[in-house]
C-alpha cells in the first residue's frame, strides 16, 4: 500500500481491491492497523465517497466482502442499547425474525423439499416489511439531518429492497413450482444470506451510529413516529404518540376560508395520497387518508425528495423535477398493479400566477374500484 496516501485513501484503495476480488492476505496485513481503529461513522463516510462514483446497485455485489473484513473490528466498539429505546425494539424484531428463519431452515433439512409447503412460511416472513419501512421512513431521515455522511444509508435501503424482491420471487415459486430447481435454491440461499446480513448490518453498524449521533430526544421522537407502522412479530408497545399543537389561524383564499382543523379533515378525507414538494425539492406536506398506499412519516418533512425513493428510481425523480423546473412539462403519469390495487400516480408541477415553478404535487390513487364501475346508477343505493 502506498505510504504517501492518506488514511482515507488507503482504506478506499483496500476497498477497491475487495471490489475487484483481490483482497489477499498480504493486502489485509498492510491495512490491518488502519482497520483496527476504523469507526462506524468512518465506514459510512467511506461508503458515502463510493456513492459519488457508483450507484448503490453497483456497490451491493461487494459490500459483503467489505463487511466480512470490517465487522470483527467494529464489533469491539459496540455499546449496549437502552432497553426502552426504539433501537432496542428494532433489535427485538430482528430476534423474532431470526427465530422464524431458523424454523424454516429446520424444515429445509427434510427431503424432498416441496415448494408449496413453504408458501405460508415465506408469507409470514413477508410480514417483516414494516421493520424495513420504519428504518427507511423514520430512522434514515433523522440520521441524514444529523450528519451528511449518513446518506450512505442508501446502500442499506437498496439491500432491503433487493431482499424483499427475492422473497417475493420465492413466494411466486411456491405457487408455480411443484419441485425445487437450481433457481429456487439460489433464491433461497440469497434470501437467507441477505436477511441475516441485514440484521448484522443494522445491529453492528446502523444502530451503533444512531446511538452516536442521535440525542435521547431524537430517539424519543423516532419512537413516536414509528408507532404509525405495524410491529413485526413482537408485542405492540403500550405507548401512544404525543399530541401535537395545532394552529388556530384560519386559511383564507379567493374561494373561501377554512380553519386548520377543517383543512386537515378535507385533505385527509380525499381518497388520494398527496405529497407536496417545494421548489427546493424538499418534502413539505403529506396527507393521511384512511388507506394510504405508500407509507409516510413526519420524519420526511424537510427531507430531499431524492432521499425518499430507492436509489434505483432516483434518476426518474430527477428527470421529472428537471422537466418541471425548465417548463418542459407540467405533468408525469404512471400506472401499475400492486397486489389488489391498480395505482395511478401523477406528478403535477405547481406554478404561481407568474408561471414561476413553486414545487410539485404527487398524487397516488387506487383506480381499480373506478375501473370496475359498469352500468348506470341514478338513485342512492348503499347496499
């Protein structure tokens, strides 16, 4: 290793060797003293630098090689989490997931393996999704606000999404395959490797960083915001979100006047998911309809909208915002089936009376019930 390089450059050079599959024992010995003092935040900073030249999907193939090397050093710095904190609850969810993974692994030791007999087990694993949603929509935004180096969480988000996609494929395999094949076993191996790996990355790195950069007040707020999401395999905490103070100032316009309570009732009664992004690409508002399709947390308020999307779709977000800002487009539309829904997603440019771009409104609507309408109804019929 070139001694003229800085510590950071030497570590990045070693990561490059691991990326290329060249992390020999000799190379490890030249960097071992640096790894021995590597901190959790420093690791995030290194991956953040990698994100300047690579997309998360390009980092994923070698991230576990890096983790295999650095984890033993980072484990020595792990501190205990407060028993009553949100981080401890997320660890409890991980512990419960491990028990379910182990139970399935016991089943897999029997032969022959019949895919259809595993379908229910994999569907139970799919119920762990809210754990990832709490981390993506609540914990990540708070970390990003505290330290710009923590945008490296995008890599973890991509890995979570990749793991969920593999599990979805396994569930489909259980529905369509009467016997296992090479692809099925490959999906099995990748899923279990990723699921256990995510647990380790959260507990050895992510939660430890959270303990370092977040205050007790931050963790308390994150706890409250996580209460809006389901809990995974554990007892629901006996805690209610704190009430927030509301303004009493009326909102006036050319078409009427509404109190804040009336405005909130109106927006939440709409059968639409609404999210408002300002002209600086920051999330400023979202409504809370009865059946929201995409999860939102107050933690995203003030967050750059690019960080609210998986890294793989950020290029689409950038294209839309650029076209709106340049005046090339006023609307972008997408539609796709998700489970029992058929979603219409619209992005509308917001412009003031002078035509100046003031932001963007995202509207998501399940139009499946509308598509199903046939015939004519002229009289009230609630049956």
